[in-house]
């Protein structure tokens, strides 16, 4: 109808009947738009109610594992030695139980007796200052018509007046935007009487913006607590049959300590026959069942993804490529992000190193509770990280929807796919034709070059391999998509590294560690796209090729554990190469 109206512009003046018809159609279009807008608003409210209902599935009678958390937070909230008004934050990924914990704290008898007045409100992503202020006021006083007529700024006055002189406790659950605190902090007086404000969020930035008090990071449930919660949801106080306990513990453990996943799984199992045969069917398929139960589980975690800016969405989705339960080295992840163009396409400030931005993006995803820190370096940076299985499955599913990548474990799955993804990851052994990432360790290389090095490879790693010779390097140099190459502690059959003109045309990251190379030669236009070079432990190395320093895209060169005279030569190079960061140890 809109297309008809656009086509009719300027024609109605010619015919009275045409003008009347266009007016009628326009009125119908407006009525249709009103109906659609009303229906859309209804759907949004309905979805919000469903999400809220899902969260309330973990009711107080089913609270498991929050005993220590509750005790610590109640003690912190009621510490009479700290009289300043304080904002305390609970941070954790969606479905970890933040709302349940705050409800348990809010209803704690000691809390109720300690504070003169209490209020608890949900904030959500689409909050408005007006709704938030009215929500708090409703729990403190009876709201008159005069208050409803007040502007947002005027509403702050009665709220502040009602809290003045009282030791108050305000809980604001599910905060998404750091700016929310700037809009309402003037409402909360600091009368040096120990008043407290408790907020929950998935994002660390919300906590740091509201207060200098370190946030409380909510941990995952351990194996025993996971099993206890699953039992409560499935058996409702009844004892689990002995023949199901071992199987049930395995199912609970597969949820990786996420209460939301355990509660949803418990709801599914509670409505199934409680037999070994039925429960055994869930082994290895728990995440699939949870993802299919979209309205009760997936939508809650998808809120975090939908809240991400575009630049972080693609980086987050990419993490799903790593296999289940894999501890991901930060260096590997950030190098892949850069090599795949996920950083440079976002980087408007070219004076900042892409790898530094990649690490910053990783910290952002960690702060938003989407990636977990597995270990840290001595300088405090993230050394390794991991992703929850359920979030990984969500990454894979969202990537298929956005045609970002597909992950297959066999050719049959690939053949049944009708999509056209930008990236394809094969994680099975049936075929190497579509292989993108290859790691060979303790392998004796022979005449299997075509089999080992398919043309779609983007990332190759050799570790402790034997008989890696110049023929391998020639074949590797012709791979049109190769962006990352790492060679570590390999038995080389040559002491001279020679790269022909045009070789490794797309290579961006080149790491060579503990090799017996003496000389390295580069022909013109070789490795022209190289950005990051690492050489470590080349005890016999005499030189680096002069052509290396003329590479336009080279951003970082790390040279570690080399001869003293070569180190002195490189120090001179450092003085004349402003565009490249040179690290010498």
C-alpha cells in the first residue's frame, strides 16, 4: 500500500476519483500501522513477562549454593563501621542467579530489621528514569495524583525527601547502562547512617561507574550444588532413585554450574518419565534441549548479545569456533581476530595497534560476563580464557543466522546445509578439503603435501615436527588464504630460510620459535602483508633480511634469545623504523 501511495504522488490532482481513492487507501494504511504498532507493543510486553516468569522459576525455596554469598553480602550491607552511603554491585552472566540472590538478601530478616525502609525494583534494558523513580516511590509511600503529574526532574524531590534521615536499602536489579546512575544518584542522600544501594548487572562497567567499591562477582555452582538444584527441580522434595543418581549428576554437571540451565533442564526432566532410558537420551544433548526451549532460556542469554555493539558482536561470535571446553590462549584469539579483519575494520584510530585493541575488546567481553578468565599473566593481563558451553552453542546458532560462519563435524552436515556462510569450520576428520585451522604436533612429514595443506587454510601451527623441509615452505607460501603460520621446535632439514617473491602473500602473523636457522632471505614482494613477526631462540641466526624493514604493513617484531651481535644490529634498526614496534630481549 505504501508503494502504491508513493507511485500515486502528484497524480491525484488530475482526477477527483483518484484523489478520493488515494485518501481512502492512506487512511487504511494509517489504521494498519496503528494496529501493527499496538500488536508489536503487546508482543514486547508479553516477551518481557515470559522472561520475568522464567527468572522466577528459581524461587527462594529452590535457592541452592547462595548461602556463603548471602552471608558475605549481608555482612557487607550491614557493616556499622561504614557509615557512608555505599553502592554495592553483584556482577555475573545472565542466568547465574543474580536476581534470585538479591531477592534472598532483600527478604532476609536481619536486613529488614537493620534498615528503616527498603525498596526493590527491576531496571531492564529499556528503562526510563520516570518509571524507575515511580517504581521506587511506590514501594516507599502511597503515590498521589499530584506525584504522577510531576516531571522526571520533579519526581526526584519527593523520593529524596522520603529517604532523608532514614537508613535505607534500595535494590536495583538488572542494570544495563552505566549512565543510569548519573540520572538518579541525586535522589539518594548521604546522611552518614549506613544507607546502602545494591545493584546487579552483567556488565562490570556499570559497577565501576556507580561506585569505587569492588563489585561482587557471582561464581558458578559447583558439582554438588548443581546436582542438589537439579534434584529440587525434578523431584520436588522426593528422593532421587539410586539408579538415576550417577546419570543425573552427569546431566547436572553438563550445565557447567549455570543455575538457569539447571532449572530449565529440571523443568524438562520433571515432565518426562523418570527412567534410565529417558535420561540417558539427554547425555551429550543437554545444550540442544536448552537451546530448543527458546522462550525459557535462550532469550535471557541473548539479551547480552543483543546489547553488544557491532564491533564486539563479531568478536564474540568468533569464539564459538573453538571446540567445547577448550581453554583459549589470549594470544591465539586476538591474532585470529586481527587476521580475520574483525579489528582493523573497526579501528578508526590508526595510531593504536590492532593487537592492543583486540585485547581491549576481550576485556570488554569479560566485563560483560560473556567470556570467562581462565588464567592471567604476571602483569595482570588475560593469559587464557574460556566460554560457557551454552553461550558457545548460542554463538554457533547466531553465526548461522547471520551467515558469519558454520561449524560442521562431517561432510554429511555440510551437504545438508543450504546456507552460504562467509566462513566454514570443519572440526571432524572425514575431510580436510574445507579445513581452515591446522595444528601438527610430533608428526614426521612426508610426501603428503596436497593432503595436509588444503587451499582454504588460514592458520597453521607446527610443533615438534620432523622433516619439515623447503618443499613444505614452497607449498605453504602458495596458500592464498594463509594468514597465521607458527613453527615451534621443529627438526628443519635446512639452515637457510628462503622465501620466494610473492610467497605468503596474505600472511599476517609469522612465529618461529627454537629453530636451527642461520640465515633468512626474502625476495622482493614476499610476505608483503606481514604485520606481526616473532623470532625466539634462534641461537645461530646471523641476520634478518633488509627487505623486512620495508614491509608497509609491519607493526610489531619480537626478537627473543638471539646472539648479542645481532641484537646490537637490531637496536640500530630500531632507531630508523618509527612505524614498527621492535621488542628485543
